[in-house]
C-alpha cells in the first residue's frame, strides 16, 4: 500500500464482534435528492484524466453519498445499498444524510430549532429507535454540514468507536479554514528534497497548471485523481478553502488562460465545500501580459479609481468563471515583493484599495504581515507591529476604530520570526482588536525536517493556540477569554469573521505529502482549525487508527513516537529558544557559522555567540522587543529569571554558566538538549523496527528508511552546533548525569515530550574545529 488514500482508508473492521455490531447498525444508506442542488460548473467539458479511479460528482450530497458507499463498503466488507427515499418505513440500520430541505426523513426527525445552533458548517449525528427500527440521522443546515457529518460518522467507524446512542452536535469555532499552497516550494512540500523549487507545473506540484495551461484552448481541463483525493481529505477535516499559488505570486494566474484552468479546478473541488482563492502581486496591473488593460506606475494610486477599477475588473473576470471565488492573498512589501510602500502609501491604503474593489463581489483580502527590513530595524521581529499596529488604532470617520476594512484579514504567522520549530506567539495577536486577524501556520515542514524527518506538529499548534496572551482591554483589565485560540476564533474581542490558514504540504508524491507521517500534519491542521481546543494526542490517535492500524499496541506506540517528535526536533535543532540556525541553501541542515549579505537572514545574527554566552537579548536591556507584548508577558519574557526556559534565547543573551532550573549550568543543559533530541530519534527508529510485524511492508520500509536519514541528520545538527558553540564557550562536554526529561506543558498540563537516559554522548571533534 502506497499511502495514496491518506487517512481515507476504509479497511475492513478486524474485530469480528465489532464488525457484527456495525453491520447490524448500518444496513442501508438513504440520501434523498442527492442530485438536486447541482453546483455551478464553468467547465462544461470537465473530465477526469484517462485511467482515473476517482470520479467527479456534481453535488455535495452526492459526495457524501459516495463517501458512505465507499467507506461503509470497505469498513463493513460488504456493499451497503443506497436508497433515494425512506419509503413507508425507515429500514432498521438506515443511515440518513441530508438537510431539512433535501430530506423528508431529516425534516421529520430534526427540527429547525435543533439545527439552528450548529450554523452553516456544523452537523448533528443522532441515533433513533422507533419500535424495532433503529437508525442514524446525519443532518446539517447546509449540504456542506451534512458532508462534514458524514465524514465524522465514518471516522467513528474507522477508529472503532460506538455508532449507536449518538447525540453529537458539532460546529467549527473558526469560519475560514484555509490552505495556502506554495506550489513552487516543492522541496518544502515533500516529495524529493533535492533540487530547487521549480515554477508551477513542474514535477512535484499538486496542481499541474502550466502543463495543462500551456495547451489550454487545445486541451480540455483535466482533473487528476489526486485532486479529488485531496479534496475529499480536506473536506473530511473541514478545510473549506485554498489559495492555490505561491505567495510570491506570478501574475500568470490572473490571465484568462489560467483562469480557465482555475475554474476547472474550482468546479472539481466545489462539491467538497472547498472554494479557491489566488495569491496576487500588488503591481499586477502594470504587467504587460494584461495589455491592453494595463496601468502605469503612476496609476497605482490606491486612492484613485484606476487602481481600484483594475482590481474590480480582474475580480469580475474571476467571478464570472468561478462564482464562489473567495478573494486574494497578498504578500506586499515583504522579501522584495512590491507593495504600497513603494509608492508612499502604507499597508492600510493598499489593503483597503483592493478590498474595496472586491467587496461588491463578496470577496476578501488576506493581507500578510510577514514584513521585516534590515535597513531600519536592528531587531527584525519588531517590524510587523510597527507597520500594522497604528493602523488598527486609527479612528474611522464614523468614530469606530481601525482603518482596515471589514473584508480584510491580516494574516500573521504564529510567531514573530518565520515558522521556527518553537517561537513565542506573535505579539500582534490580541493587539489588533479592531482588525480581523488570520493565524498562519506552516503545515509543510520547511523548518521542521521537510520530508525527511518525522515531526508531528499538532503539539506545537496546541501550544500556540493555548498560549495565554494576557490580552487586556482599553482600560488595562485582563480579558476573560484571552488564549490565542480565543483571539483567533473571535470570542476574545467579538470578531465574527475568523480564519486559520495553513501553508500546505501537498505534492504529487504517491502519498501526497512525501513523508507518510506528514499526512498527520495536514489531518491535524484541519481538526485543530475546526476546534482548537482538541487534544493533539487524541488527534494523533484518530489519525493512526485511520491510517495505519487499530491494534492497541500499534496505536499506543505510534502516538507516543509522534507526541515526542516535535520536542525532539526542537532539542536537536534549536533548543532553549535559539532560532534560525539553518543553512541558507535549503533550510534543512545546520550552519550556525553562516554570515550572509543580509544580517537578518544570517544564523550568526540570531545566535550572537560570543565568549559570554549565546542568544538574542530582546529584553529592555536589549532590543526591547518584549515591549510589544501585553504587560504580563512583557515582564515574564523580559526577565531571565521568569522567561520559560524553552524560550530562553529568544529573549536573552545567556551566559555559559547561567544556572538552569535543573541545577545544571546553561552550557551543560544545552549540550544535553542536543543529545536528548538525537536519542529520541534513535528510540523512534528502534521502536519503529519493533512494529514491523504489525504494519504493511511498503510503508513500513519507507518510514524505516526515512528514520535512518532522520537519525543521521539529527546527529549532524547536534555535532555541528555543539562543536561551533564550543569555540565560544571553551568548555568540555558535560559528563553523563542520568535521565533527562523534556515536557511540553500547556497551561499546566503536559501534552507531550519525553524521558530518556542521557547516556554516552561524546561529541566527535570535526576536522578544523578546536
Ligand atoms: C519563508 C520562506 C519563503 C516564503 C516566506 C513567506 O522561506 O519562501 O516566501 O516564508 O512566508 O519561510 O512569505
């Protein structure tokens, strides 16, 4: 088995008792009017590629029905008949799916009042018994809700949970659960880690735009199996949108030829409740490819009609082909991308101009806040708040605050630097109370081992989402709800439009993500953006049961591996809050000595290694970046005695003999961390080997091969970094002093980490190192 079904594997239930019960409880699927609400199709000749095994559906209820047929057929190891009406009497064991509008049975058993609280995307799953008949109703207010309920029901069978006496009511905490597909960055997205990221359409990308786009007009849009597999997988965890191209946007995506391709893709994804968006370039209107509809630089005035008119015309073109097109993601004045500042305007002017142009079409702008500028800042981390904070504070003409329009999201990475394995939360969360904020997480493992290292990211996101921001109101009083999750889901500061965005790890590898375990990150991203309060270990357990096996020892062992894997990676790459020690060529391996043309890209800028110690002083005695946090965090992070040790070097230059809470001096603790991380990977490799008899051969050996690379590369991180630090610390390696445990603690609760014995690490002295 090659992993190509992701977690939508519907293996026969192996426990005979459970299989019998499931077969009794599920005998028939009833979906009324499944073919009635056809979704709009722009591409009249839309078709699957020759030889496809997936198929196109035209309605969301058809997608739900087909998934039940496929899923139940597999799980129950027998075909389950589908009926299009309940008949005179609902059969025993029926599973009914629909909305009150589509289904008489749903109408009969679910009142409008029952359904009202679950909103547009939520669902109810209820068990009924009437006389001798027992049946299940899966209902949503919308067909998308019914589809989400269908996947949730199937997940119960996939994870061997009870499916009788159900009374489930679910709705997402966040409205827009969105992916950003960086299609050119295939070396981060998985598949082959070698080679440079090519342009769209090269091998390695999930959507083959250039390949089909170049011949558009001659060839009809063709949909590949993996588009549908990914659509089903996204829907199964509630992801409802995707920006399909890289943030460093190529204007070709706005040309008529590409729009035709995009429309075909949107048509294929639409039944699964997924809407598409595009990344755009601020100066696109001047691109000669749009001639005769091009503007001059002078016409790029965000307050003028030309600029707005151009975006409105382009957005209309998109809307005409893709009626539910959601809008634009914009990376402006960031890493060389053009933006309003190039013309003397600010982010508020630029974002609002495009937002105003597309608002009449119901579209939104996701304006990224990933900005930094070595020319003006000593500490790169301060830039975003300086450029965006004051705009949020401004008064509007009507007296309300915040200049950004309501259809603008400011899209901000979880941390203030750039998706490092552990970052403090970005100080803008909670401080932009008058602006819609979207949280951006990196699902693709650019900085977390790419497709070579097994690194389960859900504990990181859980740590982020459950971090207390200590946000206060205007009068300085602590908000009641102020965890990152509350800020993001709108409950902290009463925002009704909310978003979480994940930089996707989709590619064209057989298993879609490159490393089999990277699938878990996509799964977890969807689950956590639906409900950020979920426990990352529970999500891991679901994924393992759905993807690998329901055997208890397999589930327990793999979940344990996953739950320590992120902390292990932090330990052997960037322990105790040291950040960005990557070699610049690939962001995979270490190069702490690297000094680049730009300071703020250089590992040495981040590590500040010297004879005194290591780390970046951002406290009041240093860059004072800590002042951007709410007072409680400002004080906590600014003081070396109170800063959490796992963030230590984010905020302080720590002397080599600084006393750590373990009693060790900093140098010793640092070396132990590197060693612990590597030992964890060794433990994972050995543990994986022990699972061989319980796993399928191909995936077992593919993961085994990756773990061998992982272990060697983790060792390289440790040795390269420790040897380099040693040149500054002038100290010997600590002697082994027994077991060390590293815990991931969120709000006083341990969610992951590991205990290992600190045995026998001798650092090989690299040639040339003293
Ligand atoms: C960095 C990537 C770069 C992206 C950038 C971004 O190295 O390719 O363009 O993030 O988020 O992590 O825009």
